[in-house]
C-alpha cells in the first residue's frame, strides 16, 4: 500500500524533539530526541527547466541544481527519467545526507509519485535500475548512526527517505524486490522490534517510522522470491505482537504482512491466535459499506481480498473464510464496476473452489454463480481469466470424468511434453523449451498464462501429454491457474517431472504434497544450466518424441490456436497463446496399423496402438513397453488374472474403464 495521507500535500511533518528515544535499526546511536509538532517549511519550488542532458555535480553547476529542484507536472516520461538520473547520480556522489540536499532530492522524487500517478510503476522500475534501493538503505543507515530524532537536519531527510521508499515500493515490485536484496527487510524489522520506539509510539515521529517500516515490509512481502529475507531474521516473530496493538492501522498492516510471509505450517497459529481471517473479511465488508471512498483503514476491497487470497492458498483456511461470510461480499465486488474488485474476488473464489465442500457452498450461494457468469466474457482479460477459472472449478470441469462429455479440440496433438509454469519464471521456461526443441521434443506451452480463457485447451493438452513438467516456485503455488494444471495432471495420474525454479524455496501445502519424495531438477542457477538439463533429458527417456522425430534437429511449429502466428510471443494480456512446438513438419501422429504378430511392435508401435484403442492416457505409463512385453501381459492375464488386474490398477494407474478397454485391446492381438 502507499502513504495515502501525503496525497493531499497537507501532511504535517514534526521536527526533532526533546524526549529521549533509543535509535532503532543498524549503526544506531544510543540517544535521540523528539519534540512538539511543527509545520514542514521546506517549500515546494515550481519552476521547470529540464533541458540539460549532462550529468554534473551540483556544486559545480547551479543551473543543474535548480533544474533538479524545480517542480513540474507536465514532463514526459523521458524527461522524468533524465531528471531522476541527475538526482540519483548526485545522491551517489554525496558522502553525508543530513546537510540539506539529501532531503531535497528525496522530496523531489517523492513529489513525482503524486504528480505523475500514471507513470508510478515506470518511475519505480527506473529508480530500481539506477540503484536507488541501495542508496536509500545507505541513507537510512547513516541517519540511524547519527540518531534520527537528534535534530531537524537528520529527521527531515529520514522522513522523506522513508516516505519515498514506502510509496514507490507499493508502485514497483521491482524496486520492492531490490529493497529486500539491499537490506531493507533487516533494517525495518529492527525498527519494529526496537523497544524504545514501541514505548514511545505516542510520539508522531516515532509512530511514523513504525508505520512506514511496517508498510514498506508489507509492500516487499507481496513480491515473490523474497520470503527467505523475512525468514532469515524472523520478521514474523517481530510483527506478530503488533496484531495486539491498540493502533488499528498497525494491527491491520501487521495481519496482512503476516499473511504473505508465514510458512504454511505456521499458518494455523496465525489464524487461531489473531482472528486474522475474521478481521480481514470484516474489513472488506466495511470497505464495501463506505460508498463514498470504498475503503476501510486506507485499504480498498480488492487490496484486502488479495491478502485473503494468500491465506486461502492454505487448504485449512478455505472453510474459515466461508464461515466468516466472505461470499456475499464477493458477490458485491463481482457486480461492481471496478475490474480490480471483480478480478480479485474471482481469483479468491477460484482458489477457494479447490475444496469440494467449499465448492458446493459457492454453488448454493444466492446470486454468486450468476454474477460470475455475467463476467465470463469480460473485456478485461484478467477479469475474464479469473472468472472462467473460478467457473471451471465450480462446475467440476477439473474432474477428469467430465472430459468424456466435454468438447475437445480437434487440433489436440498427442505425445508431447506439457510445461506447467508461473509467468514469473517465463524466461527460464523459454530457455528449457528451446533446449528440448533442439533435442527433438514436441512441447505444449502457454506463453501468456491467461489460463481461464483456454482451460479447455489446457485439459486437452494435459490429457494428451506424454509427460508434464511442473515448474515449482512460490508464485506457482499461489496461482490458482497453476494449481488447476498441476492437480489435473495428478488426477489423471500423468507422469510428471518437478523442476525447481526459485532459490531457497521449499514447496509446502498442496504443492509439497504433489512433490512428495519425487526427484526434481534444480534450474534456479545453483548449478550450471547444462547439469539439470542433462538430468531432465535422461529422465524424459525420449517421451515426447515419436519414431519420426528421433534425431531431427530442425524444429518447426504447430499451434493449437491456428489463428495465432507461429511461435509469436508478445507478453501482452490480450489473449492466451497456447503453442505446441514440434520438431517435425507434420506434428499429428499417424496411427500405425498393427500387424497380426504383436511381438514385432516397437515402443512407438505400442504407443500408437494404445491411442487407436482410446487409451492415450496410458502412453506415458507404457513408454518402456514393447510388443514382447505386451504379449507377456496377455499371457499373464490367462495364468494369473487376479494379479494381472491388480497390477494394471497399481502399477499402471488404470481405472475400471481403462482396464475394460485394455482387455478388449488385448483380445484383438494375435
């Protein structure tokens, strides 16, 4: 979240004071001071002259200094970036930040947040690339070493640095991630656990530092791949007591932050001891009741629902969310005009619907499913995705038994590798995809992660896959789209190979259950890329190739959506591209006619025979079975029918329908 209190430009900043307050964070002095409030008298220059392209020190060029300090609300993005480059360069050249200019530069950056709301994310990302995160933490550490409440020369730079860091970490995930990597989590966790600060929370300046620290931690916690920073210094243990604070703002931010950073095995303690779910659902309800601002304690309903969705990933929390009455609020949000509310409500419902009992409650909830149905063709791609995903689960389309009556894609191609992944890992997935293509494999991959719009295509692709690659990460676990793919794979008893995509990530919850004791290959960068790739190729054992493609190194492309240009990746959210790449010019398998003597069948002939008998889902289980072994299975049926049928069920994962079809297929062989 951002610091909304500054948006009206009337926020009052208090000066340094006389009360002794011990400094928090790193490199702190032993005594600091706070005194009565006074107005911020720093002024706001309004001149605009941003035409200098040369980066020079301000001490040598007063014109550049005026250019940096000038304020204008009509700069282009390129001009904003030019100005930011000058500012950050000057900050890097400074040795001390408490003599005026440090405060002014931070304030100029902060003013841009409010002057250019449409460019906030771009500005935050650009600041991250300039190294602003490191400068910010260096500044705050230096202020701590001097005592942030010692005098105005130290306090004001501290205030504006916290304020700017707080706001831009809300706007830019990239900057938030860089802050985590440069020590922000450690510094701000220490602030929150600093007893003199907690004892002097009544001081407006002390309270501001606590509020800014916790809010920035919350913004960082929403990023993926940063949880280990919180775990290493036990941030959860420091934040937990704030849930019992009398201050409602700190209490709410603490709950939402913990929802992102606690491990699933610690989640029960959080819920049981803090009434987190009950409070968040109640806040959503109160935000919806506030017709004018549609906020509660500064939070919009969609922001609160995002936090609730993170808690809903834990299966033990799903029923509790329903019990607290969230469904009626979700119905209101779906019927509101704000696509953020519609999208977040639908995503939370999609996540909740993985629980069968909860799914039935959703179906029975008045007006909820009709509200989803009204949005299934929404012009907003994210709303459409999440709504269709929720409906897919609610209607039981995730049940493999439903595939019998469900229409199937006429272009479905069998015996390929299906890659299930989160958008956050797209670059590594592309690299793996290209490596497998060069080895002659056919690949089905969704390059835009717009799952709800083409779950039908996903189901077809999983059903017809020889093997599925599950690309594990924190983001993967949190995504209902990824869970839909993974669970469908698991329910079909498809063979799958886990790939680790995120450093220091330990799969837990539903993803940990799917992983079990299965071997995984580490693509996090811990090892040279070729090492896990060779392990993966060995594990694939040729599955995803056909007899015609062995050794072919000249891939061509065939696509499930024929209206999409071959292998074209835009990264836009306008539609999902489900691309199946193949090393052959004719990717459709030709069913080979089996001769009267089945013992001559190769592994590929067995695969084609299974497909011709409607047993394509068994091809991965029979990947190492040739004609001679098929004949031995037929003989086993005659000699030991009970053991034969038990083996089909346990060793090959056959259902009763599969067994009946397989028996009929064996009868046709001679």
